């Protein structure tokens, strides 16, 4: 290859390199040891709002409107040239003319002028504002997810464990539509040896309803052992009334089951509940009064429903998120779908029945995302 060809190739390479630098979206600059500008690319020229020939020869402090930023920029450049080591630095915040704050990542390489031997600086500055904002958002989202996980863990910890004795089997599940739900269920033993079972549904879902649900559960655990079922529900309504926003209410059902098979049920706007007999016969138990939080003075309404259970009889309590499940065709599962599922599983009870009903519900939904919390409780008396 001739010298002329080599020279032309070198000129071409220099031209391409110069074109590449000019097309960079980042700010490229070269400065001397006094931090006077020797070269800037088009992006840097547009940033300063001056033609290149008006920038070259000036100190950064003369052309940078943010004087504090210029001072830090110059000091850092001199430090890098003093050490002779390349450096990557993050700078910010920088105050833009409109008052917003920007952040930059700066790549600097010190070098000596090939003729004078003077230290100079070649650098590139990238606007990192969008990236830093994304990273902040990601950190906020990660923290929020962790808080959601903690809320879920706390809410799950409040749910009772499955209970099995020689006369009763209790099992339940609750699946929130959001990271926290307004549904809750509970059971506890009373001094007379009975078990009180409750299921509540706070309107809406998310943190607000979850907090109300936890409050209801706490109040109920104090009231249930010492008051008759109906009186306890009325008193619960009075206690939570002041804590409920105007657009919130709670449907609440309570059942008391005794070892002799006596079942008492009282519902504040929650229902129907389903009582399935051993022979497959089904009775729907309607609500007795308004939901909690509707009025400051809850009218007791009808008397407590009393039934006597035989071995194998089952009480099924569920939130409306179960029966109001839609499939992709827009069809509603509703109470009829639940009853058909019960009929198909006549021979099972207890936790096996709970799993079967949940499976029926999920199969019907066929992948459709639930719009509301889903909660179900099965109370089986002397399950065979």
C-alpha cells in the first residue's frame, strides 16, 4: 500500500471519527489545563446555546449558566488532570432554566498535547436524568411491593388455622383481588364449649378495607364470647361506625354452633348462607338486617335463625366475590352455580368440600381475573 493511499485512509478515518463525534447525542468536549474549551461537538454547542466559534477559548465558568455546577465541573476536571487517571463521575443536581433538576454521568480521559506536552482533558457527558428517575421509580415500586407483601403476610396471619375436633371441622380460604383484601373470616371457642364462626366483607379492596377488616375482627373477638349473637353484631356496628368513611360498609355474618348440633345464625346484610343437609337438601339463610356502617343505629331486625344439625350437615359461608365470578363469555357463576357445584360433591364435606367448591369456581372463571375478593368457609358438623 502506497504512502498516498495510507494518508488518504487516515484522512478518511479522521473524517468519519469527526462525523461520529458530531452525531453523538451526548456532550463531547476537549479542554486545556485551565479548563478552557478547545473543542465541543454539536450537541454541546446546542446545550450552551452558542456557536462553536463563540465557545472555543472560553472557560466553562464563562459559558455555563449554573455557576455552582460550573465550579464543581472545573474542580473535578483539574483533579483528573492532576492524577493523570481516567475517571467516571456522577454529577448533579444541575438546575435547568425551567427549574427542573438534571443529573449527568461524566467520562473524562486526561492526555498530553502531542506538541506542547500540556495536560488536556477529553470528556463526554451523558444526561442521566431519565435513567435516575427510572431507578428512583423502580426503588419506590420495589419498596411498595415489599410493603404489599408485608400487608399480605399480616392479613394471612390473622386468618385462623383449620380446626378439627370430634364434633366440628372448620376450614376456609380468602384470596384478595388486590394485594390486600376487605374479606375476613374467623372462628373462636366460647366459654360454653361452642364455636362462633364469622365472615365479613368490607366494601372495596386494598389497604383501606383491609384495615377495617382487621378492626372488625379485633372488636368481634372481644364481643363474641360474652354477648348473645345478635347483641354482639349490633354492638360491633356501633363500635366501627365512627371509623368507617361515608362510602364504606361491612356485610357481616356470624354463626354459633354447639356440640349438641344447635346452630344459631345472624347476618348483617351478608348472604345468603347455605345450609346443606346430609341428604343433599339445601336451605338458603337470608340476612337479618342491614350491613354494618349503613346507619348509626343498627336495627336488630329479625330474630336469630336457629337450626338443629345432624351428623354430616354443613354450613357454607362465602363472600359475593365467589358467586359474582365471571367467565370470559361474561356469564355469572352466581348462587345457582355454587349450588350445582354442591350437588356434584354431595358425598364429601369439610376441607375436601372447600377445595372442591374452589376448584369449581376457578374452572368456571377459565382464567378471567377476579374483580373482587373471594372467601369461603365450610363448617361441617360431625363430618362422616
